[in-house]
C-alpha cells in the first residue's frame, strides 16, 4: 500500500480517467490516501458508440453509465463540477465552487472539435463529440427524413468518427425507406479516409461505404461554410460549392482548453506535451493522458486519439504511480518504465451491425468483427467495475501487452463467444 497519505486528483471521467481511477484505487486504502475524480457530468460516456445515438440505434441512456455506479464500493470520491483553472505551483485545482489540493494530478479531459480556423465552420455545422451532440444530429436527420424534398447530408472529415457516422446514418435512412431522396457525402481533405489506418482495412471500408451509396470526396479541403451549413466551399472558386441540407463537422480534434497558470507547453492543437512517462517535465507531479495529451511513440510520432490508447495509458499509470509511492521514490525521479504500446487491433463500426477490423494481421468483418467489438465493450466495463477488488486476470488481461495476457485474452474471447452462442440457442 502507499506509504504516506497522498491525494491523487484525476480530472475527467472519460475512457482514460474512469479506467485510471478505478484501477489505481485498488492500490490505496482510506488510511493511505484518497483518489478524487472530477467531471462536469455525473455519467461516463461511451463515446465510441455515440454515432449510433445520432442514427437512432442507441438511446442516450444506453451509452451513458452513472459514475457512482462504476465506482460503487471503491475508495474514490467523485466531485461533479466544472474545472476553472489549474495552479501547478500551488498544487491546486480551482473548481466552480471550491479549490482542491493535490499531491498527484492526472489531466484526462479529452478533446474538443477542431475547426482549423475555417471561416463559418463552427457557426454553420454540428459537431459530434458528446451524447448531446448525437441527440441533436438525430433530431435534425429525423426532420430531413420526414421531408419529401431531395436532401444531402454532408460529413466533413473522413476519420473514424465521420466514417462511422456515415455508415450508421445510411442504415437509418435505409430503414426509413428514404434512400432515394436523402444522400450522404463524406468530404476529406487528405488523399484517403481513415488516414493512418491499415491499408487493407481502408480498402474494405471504402467498398462497404460505396455499397451503402455514400459519396466519398478525398483530397478536398473545405475553405468556407456559409448559410447555416447549406453552402460548403472547397476552394475560393464559387463553382466548387457543394449544397448541403445538414453539415456535420468531424474533421479533427484539439486538446480540451483548460487554463493552467503558469502555462505549460502545448502543441498547436492544444494538447499538453508530456514526456515518455506521460508526465509534464516542469511539474513532475502532474501527468496527462488520453486525447488531451501529446504522447509520442518510439518513432517520435504522436499516438492517435483512440480509446484503446487512452485505456493503455491509464493502465500504465495505474501501476507506475502506486509503485513509486510504495518504493518511497520521489515522483521527480521516474524510472525507465516508459509508456509504449503497439496497436494490434483496429476496429470500426459502419452501421448498426456492420463492423470491420484488423485483428492479428487479419481483416475481419461480419459476425466475427461484431463479436470482437462486443467482447471489447464487455471487458472494458467489467475491468472498471472490478478495479478495486483486486487483480482480476480475466477482466484486465485485454489491456496488458505481453504473451501471457494475449493467451488469457484469447481464452476469454473464446469463452465469451461460446456464451453468446449459448444465449442465442436458449
């Protein structure tokens, strides 16, 4: 157990924050220290599924989990509040109504929508970064479906969010029997959708999207959005204008903007620059992980803003921080156990039941891909709920990066698959 009373404050209850809080809490009893989790919402959002809310295949309640339910029985104090400022030199976080002191601070506040300073983009489009955003999109698409006029939904950004949303909305439109009057267009500035993903997966995704009737425009950077999103310009030439009935912006993310005084080093996208231990060099008792953090891989490239990366970083810190308290080592003298992770699984949702992925170098789709997605979701939630009850090999092995964990995960997946099959038979 931690040798002296320490207060660990975690800002943000997204994938990184909630996983870190529940896993780190199991190392700490109430006498040794406390874990404080802060978030403006009282629930944890399964952001990887919000495109299904936008298309009506999930309700808002199905992709939100009350935080108090997840941390029930754990040594975690939850404070629902908005964060106003961080003061590193005084070890203080300023909330709406109170100030809290910390010994260790982990910033996991996620990301917000990036508009690249494109004129009219923020004012004339809808983002997709939260459950409330998804609900608003659902309402707008539902209204378009009720219309008898020809309509075009334009999604600016062909990353994972935009592609998943396009696939889900296509299924929504098909189910409503409006496929002939309501079309979907993806506009991507880069030469390909899903830039940085496995090339074989990209090829398969393109095939599925084309089969769904979705138009894909690559190498087409947007320069201006006007008239409540109805006019999208791809250059300064007026002839390159695209008409849109609804414009949804999924073109990029930037670090969530939180005032830190004095300021810390950030990227142009507002991400907090950290070292190989996910630690701010100037303030060694402050760590940052998830989409808000600029964490570099072994080649010096930033890890992409993916939930699996955020969870791996959280798993890393949940072991590293308690270990150094246990050993009595000053947090300013971190070890050589730097964060490293090679992405082995890529999985993307293209509709209500459509999943495509790369798993152990094999492209998977159909029922197998859907099973992998359901298994990952189930394991993630179980690993949070069992976090403080001691090491549960079955629930946490998916988030380890060694041969033993891979074997255990394989066995667990086989068991999960069998149970799913058994439920259908019964």
